C-alpha cells in the first residue's frame, strides 16, 4: 500500500531562520507531488506541485521554494522565514485522479 | 477559471440532526468531485468522491451527488454524531490536469 510521510511533525523557528520540510512517499513510483499551506482557520493554498524529478511548478510567488531530488522525495525550503510563513504544511500525492495527504507539519515562526 | 465555493461555517448541530454542507463548482472540462475531512491537528482524509454526473459518492453515512445541471456536490448525512466534528473540504480535480481546487472548508461542531 502507499504511504506518505512528513517530518518534522511540529517545528518552531525564529524569524529569519532557514526552513527545510521533507515529504516522502512509499509504495508508488513517479507520483505527482504537492505542497499546500493551511493558515489557522483557513482553507488550503497550493504552493508547489511536481510531476517528476527536478520539475517544480510554483503557484504562489513568495519566499518559499521546493525541490524534488528523488522520485519519491519532495522538499519545501526557505532561506529566511517570515512571521506570515506560520501554518500547517501538507504534502500530498496524486494517484488515479485522487489526492492523498500526509499528516502535516505545524510550523510556528516566532 | 476552475474553482470551488462552499458554505461558510461554523455549522453547529445537535447529535442525530440532519447535515447539509453546500458546495458548488466552476470547471472547464469534466471534473471529478471530492469531499475531504480534517480532524483537529491532522491531515486531510478522502471521505468520498464522484467522477461523473449523477454519480453518488458515499462513505460512513455521508453522501453527495454530482449534479451537473446545478454544478453542485452537496454533502449530506442523516444523523450526525459528536465524532463527526471536523472541518470538511469540497474539492475538484481534473484528471489530465495536475491541480486540485479546494473550497475554503466548513467547520462542523456536533453537540451531544
């Protein structure tokens, strides 16, 4: 069966510090992968998606970036975090027209 | 463009009440429609889906019918339980596209 992992589960970082969130998928190959952000009490904002290694599409210009160094690995990064980057970050993958989500990372920027 | 609109919450119901959460969509092509549920502190879980007009998705007592004529996919449950308290998201996906579009979410509170 397919499984999606995200880590860390929670993270508290000061403003201006770097960020690296990792997402890995098991049990499938060449998945479409997605990063979403959910601000407190809000809906989902699509940040990036990837259809293959090294292929990244950005949906919202901001100080975040994404990379896909391996087929089943998707990384979300920032060089300098802002207060507005706080939120719940969700990784997802698509199979047969359905999307499945990881457990999420709760990021608090202080 | 493609989008999903769902009713604003929160929705507060007593246990065993009937639930309806409205969802309408705008899409080019032939979307699949989904309802996801998010329990506090967790990621989203796929609740049900429908892939073509007049399809009915169902799971755990929840139902939604894909209505092309009204571009709607309303979520219903005949008798809610306290354990149904969560945020519900309506979404559409286009198979040949790489994007899914989500509504803003509707928080459901069920009181005992």
